[in-house]
């Protein structure tokens, strides 16, 4: 556990804790508001993210940005990270040994951000954060509270590119998230 961002960021530079280090271009650590009440967690970097070192900048990310825009949420208001920080070859699902090696970074990010709400984008985020017993089709759209954090599992934005129904459900889930997020903000402001 690193107590601050500088230490955590320094600890990941040149990370070789798993085999994904051999094929990556850049480590994609995370981006956004480090004090956010709302955090989004994806699976792992794709080709564009690997090139730029920033999460969700490719096609899936553009779709997510569009949803944010439509819901009046600014990308830099939230904190965005992934389960694994290096791109799996051919965008395959990260393997268990890779997740195991990498997950401490994400756990540490969650502790430092201290969000009230975490949106789990897709099956990989759901299963590795809340447990393998969860399935995204069943779990999506429903709040799960754990250790004072409200989790909302939803579709991964890449899945929306292939399925119009999922797009509708994704928007619905994000609307729920925004509702709760606004409530939290209002409570903070003492209204
Ligand atoms: N898909 C993810 O899960 N994460 C990214 O950063 C980009 C695409
Ligand atoms: Fe290290 Fe994570 Fe990259 Fe593996 S995926 S090399 S554990 S930063």
C-alpha cells in the first residue's frame, strides 16, 4: 500500500510483474480527478490506449465520452482506470495471473481516490473486483454495496459497438449512476 499518488506512480514505472510488460508500449495507469466521488473501471488498454498511455481514448472510449456528454458529466470529473495497466495482445481478456499481479495497483488507486460510486465496465471488471460468482448479464443495472462503496456493473462500452440494445441499457445504467452521484454532491453541499 502506497500512502500517496507520487509513491504509487513511482512504483509502477517499468513494472515487470507480469508477462504483459513484454508486449506493451506504455503503461496505462489511470486518469482524471484523484478525489472523484465517481470512478469508472474498465478491463485493460487497447491499441490506442497502449500508444497514448491514457485509458479509454479509442473507439470504446469515444462512445463513453458521448454518454458522459449526453448525461452532463465531464470526463475530468471522474477517475478512470483499468483492471490491468498493460495491453493484452490482440485485446484478449487478461489472464488470471496478469490480473493477480496487477490488481494491487487498482486497489491502491481505489483507496487513494476514495470514491462513493464505482462503475464496473464489463465482465472483467465485475468478476475481478466483486467476485467470479457474478455474471454481467445478471448483475448489470443493479446496485451492489460493499464496504461503503456503491458498485454499478454495466456493459463494457466496446460491447455497445456491436449491440444497440446494450447501448440503451448502458445509458439507463449510467442515468442511475448520475442520479446517485448528484444526490451525493447535494448532501455534501448541505442542501
Ligand atoms: N477498454 C478498456 O477496458 N479500457 C480502456 O482503457 C480502453 C478500452
Ligand atoms: Fe505490471 Fe500490471 Fe503491466 Fe503486468 S499489467 S506488467 S502487473 S503494470
